[in-house]
């Protein structure tokens, strides 16, 4: 057995296995952290671009909802005032009827 070639502890590689593994794991961790950092920057940039594009439509939607709510309450008051001479009822019952109509309409809209 003396004529056989002796194999070193590195088994043909230039460095020991634990050192190579540590270097490879460290490189992988560095690459993973770099990827996470780049993805976070991409997310921030996407959110900023989305906010710039959605600001005006959100403001228009908010104004439309506010005007719709104001018009709805005025319409209910107009309904109550119209019911008073039409069905010859008291103010209280006309406004109660208008309030119940508004409650039913809003619950139907909210259910959809």
C-alpha cells in the first residue's frame, strides 16, 4: 500500500470543506439580503407611482360620495315635505316615513 497516492484532507479541492461551505453559505446569504433590499426598493417605488396615479381619482370619488350623501338627506326632507299635503298627514309621520324610506334604501345599497 505504500505505492498508492496519499489523498489530502481537501480531497482534491483547494480548500477545506467547512471553509468552502461557510464561504458559499455566506455568499448565498449576501445575495438573498441584496435581493430583499432590491425588492423593498421596488415596492417603495411602485407604491409611490401608484399613489401619484391614484390621488386625483380618489379625491374625485371622495367628493362624489360627499355630494351624494348631502343630496340624499335633502331628498329625504323633500319627500317628507311632499308627503304632508299629498296624504294629509302630520309633520312627524311624514318625516318618520321619509326616515324609514332612507333606512330601507341605505340598507339595500349596503347589502349589495
